[in-house]
């Protein structure tokens, strides 16, 4: 069990209130229910709802910021160690509508808690949720291409290649080439769903659900690895990879704007904004087109960092955790002065100059480093800023390679 409510009540003799953690408040709430103190339990929950209508989780990560950042943004630089034509897609998404899922907690202050990571205790979209949504979107897309039934689509070559066997398969089992990483968020909120009586047209029993709120951001990462093509003809693998890339990006675009992800998607939950940040496609292939051949150049100017600025960043151009506050932003002047003696930075004047430079050119610097590393390792790196551009770039790659979506 993730949290032993009974043990905690016994330890603290039931003296728990809404000022404690969600787990402590949950323990107190269920203790009141157990002793038939329903009015007091309702008051406790109402107070908790007011206080935690919007929850921030940055404080949970104070002592493990470095671990969190490594989990939030997987290192994709080692993709050259994977089979040729492996690729990764990564971007920082923003929710256009609240995300709903269901945790497996036995006890919670509300009946519909958002799913949280067991170790970090923060909300996240689990890899199976991503993969399931991609599979559903892919099935719909493929039905439009091939006019086949859903059952025939599930058993098609492309679906098995990407996602593995369907649940009804009894033999010839195979793993899919697509693997998704968890997407962590640092916010949660509360929403109310109010089902209406169809006859009287009025609400009958409002349902309180915990969500990840609109506007929350998290990093999506997908890895594609054609492990089943090792030793096969490169030309076939190359065309399959381009076709699969096109198909996956089309499915992601469909999820973002039409189908959403998670529960209650038919009610408008789980949609994503088209624009995102830090987006890229990284392909372990020497015979794919150079980024310059596909993407329109939009030179907005760039100023490389002073040598003194390098100590504030890692080799990928990411600001070191010690120079970030609890919200993941660069330390303010007051915060930097307060912690200056424990940091490995420079003078306050130097830090202010670095902060100003990073605000204007930090993202461009990260792209330059990634592009340089990609050229040295003969990996192809394509920067994208939206789901529309992601799909468009994949389409151009597909056309360059001479491949088509096929099932």
C-alpha cells in the first residue's frame, strides 16, 4: 500500500487537519466517515477543496531536483548506440484543457484522484496512456486510409510493427517499435462534472475530480527502435522508418487537436495546444536529409555565450539545477544573493548578465549544441515548434526518402 492511513491515524491519535498533506487529510477524512461524523467530514473536505483548488508540487522536489530533471528530460544523445534508423521525438507540451486520469489509491480525499508517480508523488501521464492513445488515433487514421474494419486494422502489419500484437492475439507475439516515456507535471487542480437529469434538465449529483489543469506543461518523449530489422536490408528499414515517422506524427497531431488523451476525452478533456517548445526529431541515420534541406530558415540573430557563462549550464546548454528556483525558473537577484555562498557561480553582476543572455539566446544555444553533436555523430536533428510543423517535417522526410504511409 502506498500510504497506511490507519497507521498514521494511530500514530498521531487522530489529530490530523486540513493543514497537513493530502495523505494526512485523507486519513482524517476517512476516520471521520468511519465514526459516522459525516458533517465534520464534509466540512473538512470543503475546506480542503478551497485550499487545494490549485496545487503546486515544486516544493516536493527541493532535495531531488537533479533526479527530477533527469527523469523529466531523458538524455537522447546516446541514440547512436541504438540500431540504425532509430529515432526520438521530444517536446514540451502545454495542456489546452484539463487532463483526467484515475489513480489506484484505496483512500483519498476525493473519489477521483489524478494518477501520481509512486516515488516522486507528482502527477504524470503514464507511458501506457500515451501508447494507448497513439494506438487508438493510429487505428482511426488507418481506417480512413484502408477502409478496413477495426479488427482488421489491429492485425495489420503497420499496427503490429509500431505497437505490437493486439490483446486478442494468441500466437506470433511481437513487441512494438514504439516506446513512450512518462510526462511529469508540477500542478494539479479540481474540476466538477455535473451530470444532469434528462427529464428535469438539472444537476443531480456533482462529481469532484482531481485533474492536471489547463496550461500545465510537461515533456513528451517517444523512442522508436527497429530492433526487428537488425541485419535486414537498409533500404527497406529506411523506408519503413520514414513511413512510421510520418504515421506517428500524424497520430500525435490527431491526439492534440481532436481526440485528446486520458479519460473524459469525449467531454473535451485532455486536448493539447498546437504550439510547443524545445521540440525536435532526432534520427540515427546518415542518409536522411539534412535539416537545412527541409526547414525554412528564420534567422532571428544569435549571440554565443561568454566563456564565464558556461559554468551555469551543462554540456547540453541546460541551466544547472542549483541555479533554478522551485518553479524551474532562473534564480531571482534576491534568491541568488541569499544562496551565493553555496553556489558555484560568479559575481552578482556576472549572473545578471548570464540571466539576460539566457533569456534571449538560451534556447538557440541548446539547439546549436544539439545540432553540433548531431553533425559530429552523423545523427539528423530537426527542430520543430508545433504539432503542425512536426507533421509537416515528417511528411517532407517521407517524400525525400520516397516512402508512403502503408498498412
